[in-house]
C-alpha cells in the first residue's frame, strides 16, 4: 500500500519471489473465493475489526442443507405399475419460508433402483450408450425421490464481529510463503436451528402429500438400501442423519459485505471503503445469502463492478442504487462511470425521470474516465454533460437547464414530460458535432472542440435529488 492505494503485488512464481508494480489507475480485484479473498483483505489491506485483538471479518454465512430420501409407489404418482418402456428422470424446485427467511427443495426423482436419483439423473444425460443397462435396473413398483433442502443462514453484518457468531480471522499457522492462514468459525444460531427444523419437517410433509396414503411411501433410514414405513423423527436441534455438516455446501459468503461507509466493508460496486483501487468480487460481498446457489448473483455483481465505477467527491457519499434494470441516484456528488470501453462516434439512447422539481443529474459523454487525475473535474472540463435539471440551478440560466450541453450551449426548447413520467434522451456524437433530442424533439446541436473520445458517466448530484435511469442503449458509428 502507498497511503490508501494498492501500489504493488507481492507474489511467488516458480518458487521465486517477485513484485508487480500497480499504477494508481489500475483496479485490483480479490476474487479467490470467500475464505481466501477475506484472508488477503485481512492480511494485506488492513480490512477488519481489531476489537478482539486480531483482524476479523464477521457476517460469514453458508447454506443449511439436508438430503431426505423416500420412495413412492408408481401408482400413487399416476404412473402404471411394471417396468416402463422409456427412461424416467425428473427434477423440480419448491420454495418455502420460515420466520421470513428462505429455503427451497431441489427434488430429483428416478425410476432406477438405489437411493441416489440425482446421481442417476446427471449420469444418464450424456451416457446414451448405457440406456439399455439403465432400463434394466429400473424398479417396476417404486420411484425414488430425494428432497434436497437448502436453507438460508442468518448473517451478522457488524464491523465488530460477535465472537460467538460466524467469522473469519487470521490464525497463528502460516502458509508456505510465511503468510498467516485463515481461521474460520462457522456456527448456527437458534434462528438457523429453527429454520433447519422447519425445512426438514416440511420435506417429510411434502413427501407424504405426494404419496397420498402412508401405504404408498417408504423412507430411507440411512442404511444401504434400507427402507422403513414410518418417517424418522426430526430432532429439533440436530435434525437427523440426512443433514450435511454445516459449511459442506461450499457456498461461503458475506465477510466482505457491501453497504454504506461506516457500516460495511465494501461499497455496492465491491470497492473496499477507504481504498482507492481495491475491490472484492464473488459471494464475499453479499450482505445476506438467501437459499439459492449464489453463483449467478456473484457473477452479476462482478460484471457490474467490471462495467461501472463510482467516483465520489471527497467527503461526499453518493450512491447509484439498482432496482432490477433501474438505476437511481442517491446522496452526494459523484460520477458513475461506464468503464468497460470508450466511445468516439455513437448514438446513445436512454430513459430518465425525476420525481421532484429541481432534481439534478446529467449524462456525461467523452470524459477522461475514473483513472484521470481529479477525475470529477476532468469530466466537467474535458467531457460534455447533457444536463437534467428543470430549474437550471444554480442561476436558472438555460445553459444549465435540462437539454443543455452544460455551460456550453442552451437547448432550443424544453419538451419535458410531467414529474414521475419517463423522458427519453437521444445523444448523437459524430466528430465534433453533438446533437441532443428530448422525447423525440431535436433540442441541441453543438460543435465541440473538446476531446473526441472517452467514457460515459451518470451523475449523482446532491441530496435529496433522486433521478432514475433505465434502458441505456448505445450504437457505435463509423
């Protein structure tokens, strides 16, 4: 670190220590999984609490998982008795809640014998040459069903982690290059215990409902191919043999959780608070986990961090909130740069709306980007802002009003829609000529002498301004 900027990476390659210098404009992303990313953050970046005498990150979560196996008579499921002519495998998803938290069942069923229809299902798909063998081992009377329950573990997002809760810190053990390893403390609290009990109970109830009558169902009792007529009891604290050990689902999450400064480790783009160019990607940034596999959410957040970067004015706390496909400004002054690529000649189309008179924002084009020295002022001085402000603050001048190329040229008209309705901007840049249309009406045409290429950015201007954006589309021109 050089001040609050990551300036180099120390690494070992083929047993040889090396140092890779990092320019200030380069972002460093920790994406090594929750445990190892947290270890790097604690060991090298100073992230974590020192309340307990060592760096520690709380809010560690994993999934609560059960695998309850039953078999149900074919006739109870509306299937004819006797060996079927075709292969039969299926999978299904059922969602549930307990105490306001999520769980779900991944239900896999197969006509083949044994106790693992999920394994059968995945193995049958590619191995078409073994169809005759698979048909031969199908059970003529029963369908084996596994209800895999996945439950949401509660988090504890606190910068001073509870020593009795779940967390990661640095152990006294070191790795092969002398750095301290991670120590993981993963425990379920009473709320987790209750959810797990409710999930298992619901699984047995669902299985019984599928069977219709007790005579149509048998329950696997944990022994090889051993079935019994009555469901095994669910212990309120420990459940039963069908539970996986806590943490064995490999869905660790939450220790570098995102949120507001002072109450979280990273911001909503995955950037560490107080570090100018350090980011985390993956489930480590989740404030909560839910019950779904976290991979798609983690990939979406990682893509968001890679495509956009929020640069804040010093002492300010702007945010760009996301509600599905809608972006909304919040807080103080900053620019939300689209950093995936720069654009020269293009057509940019987007929708925006305001909810209060005087809400202020803008669409920046051809800016130097977040890596420039004094990036916010550079965007104003070298880029172009297409203004959003129906009163033209601070002086009411048209050159500062909606449709203006801010401080350079006023619009010719203001065909703006009433508050709360969506407006459209079409911004065309071709060589030095920049044209703006508002709600289908051309309102500005300006010949610029400023830089001909650069990044897009959306402006968060102030509190309480709240401007929403959606449906950003761009087409490159020759």
